[in-house]
C-alpha cells in the first residue's frame, strides 16, 4: 500500500453531534434514568456523574458475578448490527477528546496496523478474563487478589480506563482536599496512564480507539455485518486517496475492495471520507441499502 | 448490501434482540443500573 500523509479534513455535522453526546452522557450537565442502558460510548461507568452505564464496566460487573451478560451483549449487538461503530465516530465523548487533541500542532505518526489487535487482547484479558478468573464469583466487599484491598470494586478495567479517570477521578480529586488525602498509588497510576494515553492521541490519530479501546473491539465484531456501510462507485472514484488521508482510524486503504460496499472492523463511520471526497457521488454511506450521505464534490484538494 | 448480507444481518439482529429480551426477563437491566449507580471507582 502506498503511504499517504494524513489530513484532518472537514468535520461537518459530526462535531455538534459529539458535543451533544458529551452533554447528554455526563451528569455534570443533567441526570436522567439512563443507567439502565449500556450505550456504546466510553463513559465513566461507576462514576455518579455518568448518565448511562458504560458497557465495559457492566461487562466486568457481570464477569465478576460470573453471570452471562445476555442483556448487555444483546443491546450492543443490536446497535452494532444496525449502525456498526457509528457511535465511536459520532457519540463517544472520549473520541471527541481524541479528535480535539489531534488538532494540536506537533509531530505526528501512524500506529502500525498490527496495533489494532491489542484492543481485542485487552477486551479478553482485562474486561472478561481477569475479573472472571480472579473474582471467585464475588462482588461487593470481596478482597481484590491483585491489590489486596477490600474495595468491592474488582473492575480491572477501572484501574486503567482513561475515561473514568478524566470524568470521575480528576474532577473529584481537584475539588476535594479530603479525597486527595485518601488517594493511593492506584489513583496516581491511573492518572499517569490517562496522561500517557492522551499524549499518544496528540501524536497518533484516534490511537486509543484503534489500539486500546475494548469497547471498540467489541463493536468491531459486528461492524462487518452492519446495515450501515460505505459504498464506493467504481466509475466515479479517481483514486485520489483523499478519503484515505482524512480517515481517523486509517480504515480505508487501497484497493477499495474491488469498489464494492465496504465494511471493515476499524471503520467508525464518521463519514469524514464522504464529506471530504472531491468527486460528486463517488463515495456514499448507506443504511439498510438507502443512501444517507453522499459525497457532494465541493471540497477540492 | 447483497441479499446474503441482508439475511445475515437480519438473523444476527434477531439473535441479539432475543438475547437482550432474555437478559431483560431475568433482571439484567436492573443489575446494570445497580452496579452503575453504586460503585465509584475513582480511587
């Protein structure tokens, strides 16, 4: 594959949608009865400020209790089959943060494609495996076999999740001296991990989504068979590779799968490729076979 | 989407909807809500 220089491209309606979801999913702004729903965005699970349940935290909770998470898997599966990873591109507050951080002028590099596999390992090991093996089927009040603490929170993902640290941990620590006094090595290690991940996203576009997000890994399992997909018109595409350059997850690359309908696990359906395509009608997004967005050819390189 | 892809997607959607309904019937949603409301893992 020919290497191309990444570009940010035009955001379009995606930015307002991301802001709206940031407001909707964080209780700093409003609170509602949303804790019943595991909306597939990375949102602090255990934090009281979250208006919805994080699917990753919920899956871990089920693993700790050694219960099969039928509801969580079914809910995520229905969304995944319907719209693939569109929530990653349009609604995830942590995705918005990564998009903003990548706009900081600095040295940029592209993570190797092999890094994509890491998120699947994190899903299996951190979210499901460790809680399932080490919890002994216990939940609140049980002793954590790694930290030895009687915390009742054996959520190993919560030890490293940068979204939880940013949305729940840092604001609470900043607001209360009493809480700061209670901070442990675990608190500071979480903050260190979050800073490291955010630093990486400044340099490598959507690097957390591509390599580290276990929720992205879970949604990627169904995105290949999603009813929402991209479609390239063979006759209209000039292979200028503008779509390749603006793709935040580097999901698009030549050849475009013989210019048929495409579905890849990494595509977050942000439609930046459609918005930035210079050829009218060459690239489109289709939901259930119906075109919902098509390149208008307004943007020229 | 090809006809085959449609059938696969529809069957999967039905399967996941069935899983969700089964989970709801045994109180999974309440379990999710309870865990998400009670735990606070900033430490």
